[in-house]
């Protein structure tokens, strides 16, 4: 019984010391899609999180002949719990996903 009480006290202490959740809101949002595989979007939140991406339908040469694929470029940004901003730019194409960390 003592173990249960101690465990319960520890859990209550952990929950009460957790940071309060933030009220994060959208401050910017844009989304465009032409219906043929080409699109772009971006958004920004009040906590500093941002993302933008553009996709274009491309004709590529596959192993079995020509293929169509959406080639993507974009970036995302966020702030960690220590206040440090991290930004990643990327491309995703026929050769895979290629991130570039800028933080």
C-alpha cells in the first residue's frame, strides 16, 4: 500500500511540474493545387513553427521508360524547448529525400 501511495505521489508531482500547453494558432495559411500534380502550400503558427512546400509534376526517365513523378522542394522551421530555432530545407526527387539542416 505504501508503494502505491508513493507511486501516486510521484505521478502527481510529475504532472503538476509539466509545462502548461501553449495556445498555438495559425497566423498564415495558403494552399494551392492545380489538380495535375502541381501544388504549393505554406503555413505559420504563433509558436514560430513554419513550413512551405512546392511540388511539380515532372517527366522523368525510369528503369522501364518515361515516368511522371512529383518533385518536391520546401523547408520547415521550429523552435525547440531551449529556444533554439531549427530550419531544414529539402528536396525530394527521383534520387530520394535530401535534407539540408540550417540550424
